[in-house]
């Protein structure tokens, strides 16, 4: 891309060489806390996916040495009882026809392994989505507007999602260090524990410095899918139907928010239903969903199936890989199944 209307260099072969410091957020007076509205232009629709430049993708492709592929997607029918009241939306898979068969699927796009798109979550107090987009704009445009601001189709205009996956396997770290917790229950992992886990992984990956690169896609394995396999039917239903929603995730901590910004991630994701901890620690003064989605335009992937790639990473003491994702190309879409692969 050439320089945008705000004079910010969007060169095709480099991530922004100079991005504003975390302490300078928000970028404009009167904008919501920690927001970066206008960084990639006031008419930008993909936020931090702008960091997936050709140079970043070429660098990520060098992670492929074996050619082994791992799907990071659950079966679309799992979890059986999706949380956040989504269990109220029926999942239907029907095979139609006689000797020429078709599938018919009806489902909430955030039932299973998913991307939260930029239409999903607004700053709750200001009631504004990324770059100041209003709910009225989104609803009025629906799927038939001329642009459909922030819709999932913009990701396809940009070429989809491809980059280097960067895994922090906290579930494996906790098991190795005798830390016990139940990822099915409310709770949180702290910034300090995530950094300790990263240090533990670095001790094993001694040949290469394990640190994020601009444009990486951060994935956190907190153990939800590993634990889910051992639930009985009543336990599974109780977890999915919990209200207010309660799930294990990342503790709201300004230090982690700064680390995410300074690391210049293109997106984040994990195996838990909400990525961040719910209920939210209100003392922090922010939701990750607010700041990431509405403030930075940073997509969040949830309910990823990380068990297979995590096993490979542990066996080979390597926690980075090539990652690609092609969400549904729905004009004006809010969210989508992730359709994500890791290749090592």
C-alpha cells in the first residue's frame, strides 16, 4: 500500500518502522482508552492485520521445514453446549438429496473455533466500534451496504490471514511445574505466569531466541479443549450454560496490554471460549475485547484446537510455525469459523 490519507507509510514490504508508543495511546484526544484510531487511516477496516506485509509472510514461510500440517479447528459441532448464551442458537447439519448429496448447515458463527471480527465488540461505555464506527452504521448497512464497514469481507480483500504463529503453552508449563487449575472454571492466568512460561519454553529452545516478531499471531494454550474431553454430559452442560459467563482466561493487566502492543502482534487467539478471563477484573479498567477489537482492530481467535500442534511443539522444543486462516467471505460478516492451519 502507499501512504494513506493520514500520511502513514503502509509500504508493502515492511511493517510500520515507527509505530506510536503504548504511552501515547489513545492517539487522539477524546478517543477511548488505549485506542489507536487513525493509525492505518480513518477509513481502515482491518486494523492490526495491516502488519501482515509481504515481508512478514515471507519470513513466516521460512518456519516450514517438515511440511507437516495441523488443523487448529474443532469439529463444528463442538462444544456441544457453547457458552455466552450461544447454546440457544441451534446447530443443524442436514444431508439433502438422493444420489447427489449436499450439506445444509445452520449455526452461530461463534459456536466453535472462531474469529471475533471487528464488528463483534464495541467499547461498552462509548458504544463505538473500531475507528469510531457506530452500531447504527453497522446495522443500517447490514450485509447489503456499499461498504459494510469492518465486515469480514475486508480480510479477504487483504488476502486473508497468513503469518507466523507464536504459541505460549501455559497448560504444559503448569503441568510441568505442578501448578493445578481447572480451565473449565472461572479464573485467570497472570502476566507474570505467562512470561515465566515463555522463559521456560526458551530454556528448551536454546538454538533460537524465542521472542515475538512484528506481525506474529499469538496463540495461548490454557487447557480448555484438553479438559473438555474429560467432562461428562452434565458437567459439559453446566459449563456452557453458566451465566453470567464464567471462563478461565488471561487476567486483565496493563502490563500485558503494553506487551501485546509493543510486540506488534497481528492477531491473538487461544483455546479458551473468551480468550480473556470472565468475569473481568474491573479493577483493571478495561476489557481486552474492547481494546483489542474496538481499540486496535486486533482480531481474537477463540476455541482453537491446539492439542496436536502443541504436542509437536513440545516434542521438538519449538513453538513457532507458519499459520494460515481463511475465514468465511461473508459481506458484512461479524465473525467466522477460523479455518486455521499450522504448518511446521
